[in-house]
C-alpha cells in the first residue's frame, strides 16, 4: 500500500484531550492548529475549546494569532477552521454550547478582508450560509447527526457524512456534502 502523502491539519474538539492531541499532532503529516499557504489560499486552524466545557471560546491570544497570521500572509484568500459554531444554529440546546464570542470572531474575520470561508464541526449537522461576505459552513459528523432545529438533545436518522471542499484561485469555493449512504 502506498502512502497518500497528504498533510492533516487538526483542530481540537470538545471531546479531545488537547495536551495529548498537541503531542501526537506535532509531527508530519499531522499538525495542530497550524496554518499553511497553498497557492492563493491561506488555511488557518484555531483552537476554540475550553477545558471541561462543551461550549467554545476563542481567547484574545488566539484571535490575535489569527490576525497576525493573516496579516503576514501574501495569500489572496483565507479559510479558517475551528470546532465550535460562531453563529446560532436555531437549536435551543446546541446554541448553549456554541462559540461564546462568535460575534467578535465574525467581526475579526471581516476586518481582515481576505477571509472567504469559515468551517466548523461540533453541531453534527450540515449548515451553509453567508455572513457579511464570508461563507460559513458546518460539516456533519462522521458518526451520528443531531436533529436540526430541536429544542432538546435529539439524534437524527441521517447517516455519517463529510464535506469535500474545493478552493479556487478566484476566492470562490465549493463545499460538496457527501452522505455515506450516497456512495
């Protein structure tokens, strides 16, 4: 079997043990909350986790790190990845464990001028919208899905899924949603 020779940029989720993840994801092909320029795009991974809490927060240091990375980069377009949703999902219970400073994060991305896409997980369901010129998408879980719009915790009967994201040199992007029962 031949190796894929693919880089794997990892961002922590609320169920991860960050200290262990940092130790394991420090050698190629893995990286922890790293950034990389690929052609016209800069990919930036952020740590939105709070120890012992299902909800998320981007510290001032993490927001400043994002700003510094984007400012130093010559890339024309930026994609940011994090675990927690920066916007309400319209689900009472999920909205209590989102990114507590989502508005601040959205404003910071907007002020940088080149962020085209923000990708998150955590909500175990698809989401795709635009916020002030920035496309914001959630990728469903590769395990079980949560029922969209539910007031209380509820599991959906949708199968596992993932997104295949294509970044184009003009700043546009495609985010194909692939349900495993479709393949």
